[in-house]
C-alpha cells in the first residue's frame, strides 16, 4: 500500500515538473517572438520613410498577410543591400505593392457554354 501511495506521489510530481517545463518553454517562445518583432520594427523604422511606414501600417490593418509578406520583402532587400542606404519612399512602396499584387493575383476566367443554356428552356409548359 505504501508503494501505491509513493507511485501516485511520484506521478503527480512528474506531471507538475512537466507543466513547469512547458510553461518555461512557452515563456521563452513568447520572449523570442517579441524580440523578433522588435528587431523587425527597428529595421523597418530605419529603411522606411514615415509616409511609407504609415501606408504599410494601414495595409496591415486591412490585410495582415499581405503586410507581413511586404515587410519580409523589405527586410530582405535591406539585408542584401538593395536599398543602398536610402530610405524607401511611399512611391517605391507603391511600386513594390503593385509588383506583389501582379505576381500573386489570380486570374479568373468564366466559360459560358451557350448550347447548354438553350437546352433548359422554360417555354415547355
């Protein structure tokens, strides 16, 4: 009977330790994400003019996925030296947005078969 109690205590203690470990892991992950967001904002603040930053924030409110894609493109451009020390203006941001829209935009086509449309006539009363 003492062995059963000891085993129950051990299992409860192991469960507590596992929960603490998961809590620490989640805290570390949250801290890492906040550091990444901070770094991203610092880079964007350095390479974007105020008007371009405002436009990007407006896009982020309406379409967060698109804003994240644009932000990652801008950060990549800054890291590879494509911006060459100059800040990205609102006009250049618009051009970049147009390029992204053109490359990601899906073209839809509608095919209408007239022969089938005449088969279902309502004049057959």
